[in-house]
C-alpha cells in the first residue's frame, strides 16, 4: 500500500532522511520510532506529497505521492504531530469545514467518534485544552473513514483513559483492513498495536523488524530479593545491578540454566519479572545519546 523507495531529503543543515527503503502492506499497522529530529516527520511529509524529495519516491497504492498529491490524499487520514487549528471556530464548525472540503455528507462515523472520545464540539477551539484539541484532531483524521491513516504522535496530550480508547480504535481499524503508519516515541503503544516497527536514527533506517523479533533482541530482567544484602552475587558471571539493600536486577538472555544455578548459592526470597519494552530495543540503537 505504501512503498518508500530510495527516499532522500537533505536540508541545508545537513539533516534529513537518507536512502530510506521500506514498504507498508495493506491492513498492517507499522510503528515508526525515533526521537524528535530523527526524521520521522520528514518521512511523513514525503509520504503525503507535501515536499520535494532530493531523490527517490513514495508510491501510495502504486501512485507517486508527490505528482498525484490531490488524488492520494483522498484516501488518507492525517494527524500531524504539530496541529494548527482555526482557533476562532467551534469544534463543530471546524469539522464541518473539513467535511465540506472532502464532500463528506454522511456524518455517522464522525458522530460515533465524537461520542467515543467524549468530545464536546460546541466549544471554541481557542478555549479547548491540549487533550481536547488532540481528540478533535483524531476525529478530523478518522471521520471520512480513509483507507490509509498517517498518525504522527497521535496520543500526545491524551490522558491514559483516552490513550486506551485510541489504541482500541487502532485495533478495530486494523481489523477493517486499514493501513496505518503510527509515528511515535511512546514504545508501549507501539508494542500494543503494531505488527512491525522501523527505527530511524539521524535520518537512517537502522532497524526494520516485526514487533516480536524486536523484543526478542533484548534480555529479560528479573528483580531478585535476597534474604539479606550479599554483594557476592555481583561476582557471578551474570549481568547484575545492585538496586538497593538486598534487591538486585539480573539480566538473562538465553542463559536461564546459569541464572538458576547461580541463584542456588544464595538465599532468595523473591523473584519478580520486569516487563521489557521496545524502549530497550530503541536504546540499543541510540545508547545514551540525546536527540541529535
């Protein structure tokens, strides 16, 4: 459904995206990971045909997105990372304007979304909170029931309840065969809804894997509580961090036999598994770097 072919967009600063190659299949939810400035938004602008690439191209269902921008955007719902509204309008007036521009006459899906997200569209946009504006943007992106959804940091500003409602919506849209690109730095939401993920670093795609494969690249972490503090455990061949007092974190990757053999040497009163996330994978590629 979406093919990114040798895409390069170079800015005067030297930043941009460089020789990107990946595809997103119909009915797939694709997570696009990276901190601010890594190249996520530049990629999205090229997918939507909003900018001229230095080289390469993006095809939407076989159609060049830059040459046929008007045509391809009929089938796309876009939620930008930085949203600009007409603040003098009420929410309803803004949605009505978008509906008119899209020749949308059936408001059934829009009304369901407004109810689902508890969105009061009678409020002036300038008086809306950040979370309410984000809900308005979600409704705007989804209300015409597009075949493709391009979502840049979609849960920004939403409270945890609304985040879960949004993720449930993504799962439902996937079941309906929608193709979704979800750009995010919130690893938990990507882990919950995406089939595959790409990690971008300094404009280069450094990983492209299904979610399960990405998670399997990291070790499991266990919190081990001893009967009393005993730093002899730090002298084993396991990777261990002393958390505090008699509590230690142990990293285990395919060496469970060693893990249990070593623990037999100590009086263990509790072992707790610590949930891993895609953030661990992400840090494998970014390490301790701050955003470049």
